[in-house]
C-alpha cells in the first residue's frame, strides 16, 4: 500500500468531490452563460459554490473568481496591481515579496514589471531563522511600496506567516497586498476581508479537489485588470467557459470543510504531526527540523539528516512506498539546495539535504500508524547499510568494489569480507566522513589509501581518511603505496602497480588480480573514457605519455576493464579496444603511427580545443552499440514480455542501492528469469562478469524511475554487449506484483 506524504504538492480527490464532478458532467453539464433551464441549473450550482467559498474564506463583499489555479490567480493579481500603479500619480518605487515565496510570485513580478514598462525595483522581504518575515524591514520599506506579496503558509516548511503583524506593518502604506493562500486553505482561518488583504489566490488540488480549478479573491474596491478577455464570463473579469466539473468538485470539498465532516481539527492534526516527528527522530537520531514546529502548519514537517543526502532519503522512502519530496514539488527535479531554506539562513548542507513530509487534513489514525511503522523500517535499513553516521547497524559484511562520484571525480572502495580489510583508490575530501563512517560501521581496517597521480588542483585527502579512522599507515610513498611492497594482498585478490607517466610524472595504474588472473585496472586519468587525460599540468610528462600507453596495452591487453579517475557522463568503465575505436589519437599511438613527440604535440593541440575533430570522435558514435542514447536502450513492459518469450536466458538486474533493495522487492517475473541485485555503485565489479556473457543474452536493468538503469544499460552497451536494456519508467510505472505476473503471462 502506498503511503502518500506529499500533500503540499497535490492531494487525491475526495470521494465526495469525485461524485460531484461526475454529476456535473452527467446532469448539470450546462453552460452557465446559457439562459435555458440546463444553463440555469449550472449557474445555480456555480453561485452556490461561490457563496460557500465566501463563507469559508471570510471574503465578505469581495469578489471571488473561478479560474484554473493559483498560478493564474497570482498572474491576475500582479497584473491588476501593476496596471493600477502604471496609471497612478506619484508612482511607488518598490515591489516587495517574501524571500520564501513560491517562485510563481517573483517570476510574475519580473514578467509584468518588464512587460508594462514600469521597471520598478523588486526586493525580497528578508525572513528570520524561523522563516517569518522581518516586520521591521517591511515597516521601513512599506511607505515606498506599490505591491507587497506574502504567503499565508509556506509550501516547503509549513511556516505560518504573521498576517496580523504584516497588516500592522503595512498600516498607512499605499501598497496593495497579495496573500498566497494556497497552503492555508482548509488548515487556517484566513479572514480575508477583516485583514484588509487585496488579493488572495487558491488552488483546489491542494485540498482534495481536481487539478485545474482555483479561486482568486479580490477585495471590494481593489483595482482589477482581466488576464483573459473574450466572452465576458465571470462578469467579464475572467473570460472562458467555466470548468463546471471542477467547480462542483471544489464545492463538495468546501461543503465538507464547512460542515466539519471529513476534516480533522487542528489539535488532531498536530497530534499526527508529533507522532510522525517522533518516528523520524527515532529512525534517524541525528535528524534536525528546519523550521520551528510551533510556527508551522500541523500537517507539514521539513527536516534533514546530517551526513545523508536528500537523494538517498528520497530513494529510501520511495522503496518503502512512502511518498515524500525534497523541497517544493515544482523544483524537485532540479538538484540544488532549497531557495527557501537558504533564505532562512540555514547551512548549505541542510538546505541541500532537506526533505518535506506533508499530509492532508482528512488523514486518519491508521494512515499515521502505517507511516510511522515504515519510517522505522527506513531507519533500520540505513543503519544496516552503514549509512547513518549517528547510529551503528547490523550490516552484512561488504565484499567487492564500490564506486563513489563527486562532481565527476571517482573514488573506489575495494573491500574484502574475509579479512575485513579495504583499499581506497583516489580518495576525495568530500567523502572522508562517509568513508570513515562506513569503514567503522563495517569494522574494516585500511590496507592502503592510494592515489593514481598527484593532483594539480588539490592535495590528496588520504591523510585525512587515515586520521578520521585513528589509524596510522606504515611507511608509504607519495601516492600511498606501502614502501618496499610488490603487491597489496586483499584476501584472494591483490593489487599491483604499473607506472604510466604522462598525465603527471607520477601517474600510476593499479592492477587488481584475482584467482582467475587480471580482473580490472584503476587507470586514473591516463585513459579517460571518451577523452585522454590532460597532460598540461606543471607535473605532467607529455613526452612519456605515448610510451606509457604502449606499456599499458602490453600489460593489460585490449579487453581488460579500465576504471577512470573522472567520469563526467556516466560511462563507468572502458577498455583499450573501446577507446581505440573512439579516439583516433589513442589508436595512432598504440598502432605505432605516432611517436612520442608527435603524440605530445597532437595532445597539446587537442587540449587547446584546436583541431578537435581531427583527433577525437564523439564517444558514443558508430560502434558496436550503434549509438548510446538513453532512448535506444529503453524497453517498455510489453517489449519485455515479448523478449522473455524469445530469450528464456534473460538476465534481470536490480541496480538500486542495498538500502532500497532491503525495502522494495524486485518484480517477480517467473521461475525462468534470473534476477541479480547489483547496485549502481557496484556496477564496475559486475561489468567484468557480464563481459563474458553470450552476445545474444539479453540483460535488462531496472531501478525506481529508470534513470540509473538507463546508465547501466548504456555502460554495458559501450563495452560491446548490444543486448543491454533499461526498463522504461522503472518500478514506478510497473503494475503491482500480482498484476505484473499476469501481464507477463509466465
């Protein structure tokens, strides 16, 4: 069962609202502008909903318009206010909006300010650490303001604005006042007329009505300019035939709200929130709330967990079928810190790691019980995966290779469960705490921390990692290799090294051997997938580069997997055979067509972006995979069904991380289908095995959304396995397990 905790983004439609909408479509379908009986019935329905909204909102004699939602309402209000300012004598100088407003507000101000040719100064009203407006600042600027825009309650944090304090700060000011009431509807008494609010937009889908219906309150006497002109509906204030099914549905929601039948009271909702907060704190002991609960809506929690990214938490919750969001739903697809939390002055890590949990006011106790139980399971999964820095877990000893990426730079952790020892290759300072936490939780000691080369732009963080673990290495060289050692043993595996000067004078490749022989190579920046590593640093050895590449080919051959020090486009790994096909410059030197000096000169030209097309092809060009676009490697469920019929040897691979796999089961596709769990972070290790698959064996990857599985499919295709696919849309678009088995008819 899905537990939906993202009500500030949207809500399901209330059963009464669905019934009202269907009745309006089937019975009261008339055009309210028509004068026959069918039209009059529709008009009566619309007038009844408007009257109810007037009572619920405390609108008094103000005008209420039905429109598509809050964005249209904001645009209409801003256009109305700015049109009046353009024609007013003694034009004010400022347009003000709360620093934590929904982005629809500053964007509307910017748009209409420019389009109407006003060019007024637009300023953000500062907020305090509690998220509330700085009333002293507002009071000082109010005399010069023409329009002030604030929220009744914030969509990300739930912070409730001090509307009475704002009204007092605006006393005597000529400014018009717009209040975004979207999150307040059904949760707070607004008293629009009593507070002197000029404009207030609302959106039905935030309170159990369908999308596409909303309201705009306009105070009696406030200036108004229609956004839409046409047939003159809504008294010529908003043209366009009214959305009668949406209006009927909104009316049903307002009727339940007014009668107190479906909606919980504030005390009950606050009790629900307190239970969820306690469950979160128990599951994630280091958790911090980003806004004071006593100042917030009783239906919203915004939090962050130190040391755990928002992405990890979102994937974790989603695997447990808990639907939450990172900040505002309108900007959740953009991986950046919350503007709202930054405006509140929170630390950057907190703004970047924030999670919003919100529920609606018709929630019942059973729903909260289940949500709390699943939150507890999420916390246990993080601890068992050694990802919670504040609490030990019961982790299964890890074995094999894990890849970490920070802004394109790659770091590798090679762990051996039998000896409880690990090697880190190319450590990154951003990962020191995370790696140390993981190693402590697993009870692993460090066998070595190795760099593949000295860095031109930063010092190695190897020393920081040793210190964080309170371990002291024995004698080591500048790159971390144990003095006098020919190899570093790690259980049944061992690392050897191969000098490959060029990118830098000390560039070194590390060769990983197992019982079967050479397994893979940590290549650093000597051969980057799709582009040769730079050789223009002060410590570079460009004249040695060609000989190093030849030596590398002799040592590892053309098909050994190479793991790069940088991976900017999610290639994960490559081989010399693949890179020869992609990089003519590399092919020329390995074939002996280019000597050391010629190679160095050609690389210098390439690094200056001159003659690029002569020595470098597009890395996903015409090779064995026939291209590497995401769409080329995606497969729909119906296509998977057909593929299963032709290939009973199909391999299904779950690339979600272990903390997700613990909570969300893989789809059961029948007894004939092999299924493996290989986290995307462990993909390079598995690629070694998949290189030996018969070329006709299909490999289908899946994850939560299809993004990570698409990366995995493209990576395997680049290595020459053309039958690699990603399940389009991932688990999010699959039917429930029983329905899935039926769909595949296995």
